[in-house]
C-alpha cells in the first residue's frame, strides 16, 4: 500500500502539480528584490573579499558567479544562516557532538529496555486458574467464584461488559497459544470483556491491579491474568526453559527458580509446568492369579479403561443417523478404589474374577505430564512483569543471568547470552537453561527486522551511487540514518516507552524517509558548484534555499502522525512507539540534516573545489 501511494504521489508531483501551478500563476509577476537587502541578509556575510573573482585554468580572472539565494529572508532564516556559517567554521566540533550523541543513544538504549509488543488497553484479558491435581470439576466451578467475585465489583462501576467461565477443556473457545496447554477438571479459564477505553475512566492496568488486590484464592489455588496484546502470542514476559535427562532434577531446579522469581521486585504470577503430585490409581496385575483364571494383563487394563474412560466402539443407527454409544461405569462407581476392585471380569474359558483378585490396586502420585523440547525433557519456570510500575522483562532477565542462575551452578554459554549450562559437581550438572517466552520471540523478530534494515540501506546506497555518481556524496547522504536513531532513542526516553517491535518498524521506515532532505540538499549544492561557486558558498545557498521546503515536509509529516501518537481515542498503545519513533527521529534528523550534512559535505571536499561545470 505504501509503495502504491508513493507511486501515485510521483505521478501527481510530476504532472498534476506543474499543470495547476502553470494555470494559477500564469498572470503572476514577481516583485523585484533589492540587491542591497539580499547582500545584507546573506551575501555580505558569506563572500569574502578575495572571493569576489575567480581564476580560470588559463590564468585569466573572471567574476564570481552570482548567488541565487531566494529573497525575503525572515528572522529564522537569518538565524539559520548564522548557525550554518558557525558550523562550517567549526566542523570537527560539530562532528564530535554528533559522535557524543550517538554514544549517548547507544548507552540509553540499554537503559530504556526492550519488549516484544508494548502493553495495550484492548479491554480484554483472561484469568487462568488451577486447583491442586485431583479436585473435581464441581469444586473447580465453585473455586471460580473467588475470582468472579472481584469482577462483579466492576459491574457497579459500569466498566464490565461480560465474562465467560470455562472449566476443564476450553478448546471450543478462543485460546491463546502461549498459555499452559494443561487441561482437566482442575483447570479453569475466565474470559473478561471490559468497556472500550473511551468509555472507562481507568486504564486496564489499573483495573487488573484492583482485581489482584481483591482476589482471595483458595488454599493451593494458582491463578494468572493474561492481557490480550497486539500481534501474535509471544508467551510469558519472562520464561526459563530447563532441558536435561533427569526430570526430578529439572523439577527441583524449576521450583527453586520460581521461588527466587517470587522474591524479585516487579514479578507477578510466577509458576512452573512441573506438576509431580498428580493423584493416580496404580493397578499392578498378579501374574499367578491371572494364570489361575486364564486371563491376561491386557484384559485387566481394558476393563479398567472401560470403567473409567468408557468404550465408544459401539455405534447404532437411529433415523438414518449414526449414533456413538459410550459404555462406561456409573460415576458413583468411579470415585473410590474399592469400586474398582469389585469390577468383575470373565475369561474366554468362562471363569469370573474381580479386579481385586487379579491385581493389586493402590493409590499413588505421579507426573501430570512430561514436556519435551528438541527430544529432551523440559521444565519451564515463567512469570509476568508489572509494566504499570515501570518494570520491564530485561530487568528480571538480568537478575536471572547475574544472580539466580549462577547461584544454582549455571555458567553462561560463550557466544550466546540466551543460554547457560550447569557446571560439573553442582546441582545443575547436565542441565541447560534457555531464556524463552516473549524474549525468544522478540529476539527472533528483531533479527529479521535488522537484516531487512541492512538490505534496505544497501539498496538505498546503490541507488544513490547511481544518482550522484559519487561514493563520497552517497556516504554524506546516508549520514542522516544514524542521526535519526539518536532522535528515536531520545523520543522513547522522553515518552517512557521501551524499544519494541513497533519502534523498530518506525526506525526502518525512517531509513528511507530521512535521506530525502539530504538528497535535495546535496543536489542543490552540486547545482551551485556547477555554476562555479565555492563549496562553502554553495552549501550556504543550498541550505538557505531548501530550509523552508525541508521544514514544511517535516512539519506536515509530524502533524499527520500526532493524533495517533497522542492516542486521543484510546486503544492505540501499539502505534504510539511507532509514531513516536517516526516523529522524534524525523524531527531530530531534519535539524541535524540542515547542519551536519553541509559539514560532512565540506569535509569530504575540503582540499579542493571542482572546476566549473563539474560536481561529483
């Protein structure tokens, strides 16, 4: 869409606007401008006495070419001309200031932090909760009232639209991919819809903070609130994936990390996916008893499975419709171990025996699930970060990398700051810890965008080399790209936004936008030099003549993005870092373009002036 719009603007610029200008200004007669005013405004300050004439290659003297500086210079134009002259007289000082600004931007970028997607007030969030394994679905439904009670208070303020509770399997409803895939009668989910941001008096983060303060969970109950963010699901804010062979070792380390995360400021809703206390009935067949009754282990297992889970292999036809029947024991005969032991089986020879006679039935606990990653057993400890209090995931990752994991025996992997390995003779021996969650998705997408930006800059470089037929002038034009980076970091720092995917997209857009003003400035300088002007005078003429168009294009662009940046209607938090990056980056690059580009141009041509009619 952007490419098509730019193509349309080129057609309008080259055909429609000249026609309209020729029609509207066909009777316009420009007013004469006094030379004295022009000289006093610019030329008397710019032209020294020895520049009044130039010497040609044949040794003859010829008059200096007249300057084509536009008339009607205001106070701002005169101030800019003075600033530009001062910058051209102190070129190395200007470049030193630019270098210091770049160093500040790089250092400040590490302090403002990185996030995948900025928090957004969409008025939607989910409350996922679970009870200790073994609870019934009726108890899980009753436990949901501990959470919905806090939601009912939002109805009185008019901030709540509705909420839906799903217990057990919620596959029939909208499910986020980053949530824990565990399902069963002990698990529940509450999906909440709030009023639009323009109707509510409070931000969604304030509503969630109130809900967390009012919730009184049941003993052993775990819950977490997941905000629906812009873009694809990226997982928890902070997650550490432990992989290895010993599942008990992984579980012990995972729980230790979770305990440390709970004590870390700014973290909330800490949990792991390691659940070793799943209640179960263990049925161990007795081979001697099976031989006496002419039965096998498979028959005992099939009988228990049919009683608990049911057998749906039977189908009947009712009114031309296939109906599947489920053969299953009555629920009242599934709740106790004694009910299972009384189940009767009949062997092919006609002998009958109960499960209690054929096998040893006892209660026990086991793992709820065994998760794997790249064919290795895995346990993940995760948490979210309270961004409304100013915390970011990188703060927690820094503590994990510098304090928590090294205390457990982990050591960073060389060349990979996202992974650590357990050291020999420690409790983490043979275990690998990897930072995942939102951080993993963020780094992957940032890498893709960085490669795209490099490709874009290379293409721009090639186009400019063809246009100017000069590598030096191309490098001068591309100097605006790092200038825009300084403006982006400054804008994010002032507005309190971390560097996110949206900010990166804005930075990539700036790479192709900020060079436009520099291209025009360099082209006007080349035209003046072809008329025989010295480099300094050509730069002054180009800067003054292009000052108004450069500022107008920047101001109109910023004005068009300002409503989206201010987020007047609400719900546009995702676009605020993007538009902020474009606004501050473009503004900062424009200001520096009018000063730094002439300085760089004068440096690359500081030893010689081109002959009349040449500029490359």
